[in-house]
């Protein structure tokens, strides 16, 4: 940690230099954060900007349009960047909504974080990210266009997602908590389908990240060559051995488990099928992360925000420390770790010359109390001040 430093930001939104002392330049604006602890902007590797879990979730699936999703996404993007998260990976949203939101933020038309987007999730027909729990004619209307069965159909789904503009491919290797079906959280894609997906994505220069809870689906996805696992709830020693093969990351999303466990106890938001799975998965996530720490697994910070409310992303820092990581390690997961995972090395994750001027300021020392990161007071994203309390 350095003190009494000046960060010089160029007109292109990149850091020009970091100099000792408080320096000025002719004609330059000065932002005085001398009384704050300044860090690189954070990256959340797992969000859903265009949605948020609530008591009307099932009704909204048939009431809201893709345009509604984009409008809500703009609101949530603003909340996210104001919380200090200047980069996100959106790993599951309608193609038209999230790709338009990504473009709007990149062009400076709306405030928000840099967005890496998967668009539609590639999922098995009837699987976790497909339509479930509705009458058959409604299911047909809401069916995920990236749902597939069979290796060839899944290759096609991957290629079409890339054609549509996906930065990465998100798949569901197993069942999930919030799909409204009592189908468990075990493996859903077959091994052949998983291999076809990874082969097609890698051939076109895209990484693959897999939603996976059950250990069978975690290990099958890793054996197929996926680049990262989201959640990984029931990962075992074999999972951790496979993680060490290549530059792979675990994105544990303890926020999601923490939040759905609370919802399950409160009642009124989750359906019976969701509640039963939440009570199993939520507590298991923390235990898995402790095992992953002991196995020295690479971690990229991710929250699954959209399950939990937007703007609360920083609570994952607290949960990571409860799992045994130091505050500095948790911060590294959201900076240099996430940068490597999202293939943004040299762009985000550091305050250094040439990097994007993504900068946050907090009151207090997060290395002593990581919870201060839940109250960000200054945010600069790509060289532009977004928040200045």
C-alpha cells in the first residue's frame, strides 16, 4: 500500500502514470481523494443485469418483454458501477437486451460497468436455463432459443451464440436452484454434448464457463475442457485435481447461496421446488469454498447478482473472508484474478500505466476490515467519474 500518490489519467480514459506526492498538470482537473483508500475498480465475474429475483418472478416471465429487460438492465448497470464494480461478466440474459446494454455502456450513452456478455445460456432442452413450470403452450412460447439436445445441435447452439455476439459461452452442466422444476442439481448435459460445446467454442476463440452444482456435472464439465465453473457446490478432490489442469477458475458465488437460504426461510419468493433446492445448496457452498482454499484453487470473484439484489455485490468480500481468505486475497480475486479469468489482462485489475482508469475510493482500510468495500464513495470508470460522495 502506497501513500501520498497521484494517479494521472489521460483523455483516452487510461492511466498515464502513478507518481509520488501530490502533483498537478497545467489544465488538468484534480480529484482529491487524499483521505480515502484507493483501489482498482472491482470485477464481478457472474451477474445477471437484466433481471432480479423477486416475488413476482413467474408472472414477470410472461408479462415483460426483451425491451423491459434492457430498461431494467440499464437501471441495474448503474447500481453496479456505483457500488464500485467497473467490469462485469453477464452470464445469462436475452441476447437482444444484454448486447444492446453492452453497446450502450461502451459508447458512453448510459452509466454502467464494462460488460463481458454471454447472452442466452446454452442449456439442455428442459434443463436449468430453459422454460419450466408453466403450461405446455407457455413453455413453448418461453423456450430458450439456445436450448439443445445432442452433440450436433449443441455445437450449432454455440456457433449461433457467437454469431449473435457472445463474448463467452455460458452453459448449464447441472440442474440449478432457481429453475422451477424438481429435477435436482445433478448432471444434465451428456458427456458427448459437453465435449461438443467446448470444442465448438474453443474453435471460435471463446471460453466456456459452466454452471454446475452436482459433483457429477462439475467433473464432467472439467473433463470436457471448460475454462471455469460457476458455483461448484459439491466439488470434491477429483474436481480440484481437474481444476489444476490448465488456467481454470472457480467462481464460487457464495452471495447466491447466502441469499437464497434467507429467502427459503422467509418464504413468499421461492416456489416449493426452488425452496427445497435452496436449503440444500446454500449451506454447502461455504463448505466447498473452504475445501477449495485448502486445495489452492484459482478463484475469480463472482456473486450471481440478480439472484441477490443489484448493488450488493461487495458482500461477497465478507463471505470470502468468512470462508478463510484474507481481505487482500478477496480483493485480488476481484481485480487481478477476475482480469485473468475474463481475458482482460493489461486492461483492468491494477492501478498502473496503460490500464483502464477504473478506480474506487473507500473510507477506512479494507485490509483491516473488508466490509468497508460495501460502502464505496468514489468511482471512476474508464476515466470518467461515476460517483463522488
